[in-house]
C-alpha cells in the first residue's frame, strides 16, 4: 500500500514513479525480497511496476513454514493467553478489541530477536498461499518474484550479535539440540549434525572471522556465531545469488561483504553495524563514501558503476562470483565468494529441511 501511495503521489513531490528502488536492512532487507515475492511476483499496479530496483543489506530469502504451522500456532496461542483472551469464544476478535497498550504487551510477550532463541524468529513472513504463495526460497527457485536488478550483501560477522545470548551452548551436541528445539522442526538431528559439522570447532575458524584465538566469549561462541550468521544472512545470500545467476541469466546482480569494523572486540563487523557506517559516517569514512556512491549510481542508473566513478569497478556477481569487499579506511577490494564452501553447499542441497 505504501508503494501504491508512492506511485499515485510521488510526482507531486518531484519524484518519478517509474524510478522507485526499495531498500532495507536486516528485517527490512528480508522484507525487500518478500516484497519482490508478494503475490508470486506480481508487482504491477495500474499497469506499471511498483519498483524497478532493490537493495538488500543483510537478508534475502528466509525459508519459512506456512502461517498455520505448529510454531506459528504456539506464537498465536502465547499472545492470546498473555492478552487474557484464551477463554474467549472468538480469540481473534478478542485481540482486535484490546486497547493498544494491552495488545502491544501481548504481542511482545513472545521471544524477540535479542534473546536466547535469537534468529528463530517469532514473527517473520510466512506463506499463506496467496499474499506469499510459498516459502520464499521456493518462490525464488521457481521464478515467482519481481525480477529487478538488485544489490545484496552482508557484514562479515552477522552472527556475533545473536550468539551473545546462547552462552550455554558449548558443544556440538548442545548446538544440535538447540537448533532442533528452536529452529528446524522438519529436519532430523542427523541432518542438523551433518550441517553443524561443516563448521570447524577450532576457535581460529569462527566469527568474528580472521581473529585467530581471540574473541572466544565462551566455549563455542565463535562457532555458534558463524553458524547463525551464515544461515539467515551470509550463506543464504550466496545461495540466493546462485539460484538467480543460474536461472535468470539476464538479471543484473551485485553483492558485497563489509569488514570495516574488523578488530572490534567480540563483535567484529557485526549485524546492523552498516547503519553506523552508511547513515552516520563514523570512522573509517571510506565505507560510507564508497557505498553511498555505488547506491546513488544504482538509484539513478540501475548500475553501481554508472555515474560517479571515483571508486573501484564493481563486477556483477554472476561473472566471477566476486564481492565488493568494503575493507576499511584504505579502500575496497574484490573478494571471491567461495569461503565456507562446504557449509554453503550443504545448505543449498538441504534447504527444504531447514525451514523455520
């Protein structure tokens, strides 16, 4: 509805309804792809597309069970009980009649993102067969999304923020049990263990990456952080790009990895740290200067390289699977998107088992 309003009214504010780009970060980034996938990719309004480009900062497709899955029902029942509506004949109508503050308290009574359950989200877009016709990964594979040029990327250490809350998960067995209990109800423990075992238990391999023996907040922290960040963000992004590169060869795509906060204790270049860099331009400034230039070029020309050309050329991902690597104050570089290949392949081969 917001995009429809823009289509109807933006010209009155000096905008062009034919040059709309949608951009989001974190949940907003996931929502960008879901916006592309709504109604199976039908983004037409009054005979014209609602947007012509997309930018996704940390988040793409999140494989999800249907809205009426057991986990969804538990979330609903918890909200109903907290609202005092569990004895009502029509629980949905009871919720609708609550005053705002009481409903807010009930809606936020379920676990949030910054909690023990972390990225096993209580609320996320779930397919209902109509607005979101199928799981986002299925819609991507079958081409049922609005196929517009896009930029997508991640922070290097997406998972550190969420692993802060899982301090009792210190062994492989505990991680497998945790993922089975809270994340992947359709996967067997053997499947989960096989995936977990693609991640080394050595602290030198975990996240924050490239920090050797440092930053192991608790036994298993760096491994947990690597896994959590990869599933929802970094490796899911790669698999998303792989699908689009193979199936939709004419679709222009660019991807990046940000490492400008490397060296931050425990956290590294953590999830949401791009907000600090891109919006608030904190040190080092190269991150903001170059990323903003690429984004502005994309907004105007649907190509981050076309327009202001003071920064390194950014190749499309499908050419050689290269990322623009936002490294820090000294500039950017190109990085081949092939790290943690075993984990990435396992996720790609078993995505249907790992819906949340």
